[in-house]
C-alpha cells in the first residue's frame, strides 16, 4: 500500500503553539511574552541579526520552556560552517520564513508574487559545542534608552489623568504621571505600548483592521501594540515591567487566533514594523552586537 505524504500546515502549527502558550498561562497579562532570564531579543549567533515577527515569540517560548539563559540560535549548517557541532540528541526549535514565490495569472498572463511559508529549524547555542562564551553588548542604561525612544519618537506624550491611552483624533499619547506606577519599568512598558499605538496613525504606519477582524479589531490592535512594546523593551534589556492601567484582551486574542491561522503572523509583522520605526527614530540599531552609547 502506497503511503500518502501529508503536507504540513506550518502556519497552523505556529498558531497552535502560540494559542496553547496563552491558554497554559505562559503568556499571562502580567508577563504576556515569556522571556528567559537573560532577556533580550533572540538573535542569530553568527550574524547577530535579531529574528523577527512570530519567530521572536516562538524562540522566547522555547527559551522559557527549556530554561536557556542565552538567546542566541543558529541552524545545523551554520554551526558546521564555523566548526561547531550541535550535540547529539539536541532538540531544535521550528521556525518559519516567507519566500516570495512567482505565480502567473492564467487569464491575464501577469506575473504575481506571494509569500509562501517555509519551515526551518534552529538550535540554541547552549546545545552546540565549540561556541564562544556569551558576549556583553549594548552598555547603555535601559531606562535612559527607554527615555530616548520616547523623546526621539516625536510623539506628543502627556503625563496626566488616571488612564493610559492614545487619542487618534489629536494624535496624542496620555499616561498617568510616572510616580503613580509601581515601578519605573512598569511606566516604560505602558509608555511604549501607547507609543506603539501612535505609530499606527495614517501619517506613519497607517494600520487599520476593521474589515478583517470585525468586532475584535480593537483588541487585535492592542495585540500589535503589546508585541511592539515587548520587542522594543527586549531590545534595550528592560524586561521586568508589567502592563498597568490596561484591560486584558486575551479572550479576544484567542478568538482571533483560533479563527484565523494568519492572524499571529499579521500581528507580529505589524509589531516588527512598529519596532523598526521606533528604533530608527531613537537612533538605536536593530542588530544586536554593535557596541553603542546613547547620544546625550
């Protein structure tokens, strides 16, 4: 009897893992995007380039679940190329990349390009022999870095009242006074969350989800903002903060993710653009590994 090869649904596999993590409590309102003790964005060991989009979430989860202290990863072939060796029995973390695939419209003959998901696997450097000890990068104060992101964004940020929100009609971010927060880290977490909303203005990244996500569009924008803030905070090493003055949208997020296998990729993709815009305005390199001082 001839065996039938079942085609993998990579998008569904990734979505299922994120959904399970939320349902298991590993992505709780207090610490939505679980990071390992070392913190920071997961990076490729060889290039020092940070991973992006949904792959960041997958690698944070993997590091958290398996207790890795280093956030550096590479493929089996990349390890071989530098003379290192993945240990026998090591478990890799499946990721996904999107390659542009050409398709010809049969009626018009026009060539179109669309993103096709392809799976690949990376290993944490703690399970690879022949790897150098962890290097220390970015000797800036994370609090100073957070202030730099806010001040150089160009956003109008007002510390007043008892609620945190972004008002699109006036293009302003409102925050309670920083002294009202339990910790400074909490203040910056909330500030960067609202600043992430600010990036969605039509004059900047022009985000709008109404048609696709219907009643959950508002909650989905909150998901993008929380991911965008998490990426920024991880980049500057400020991962202790919790989100205050904010409702939980976990139930709405779960409904969207379960209904649409593309949703987590959409959210993470928008969050990656939030991250890139805010880092560019702040003058902070996205790449990890370049020693840099904050400008006065």
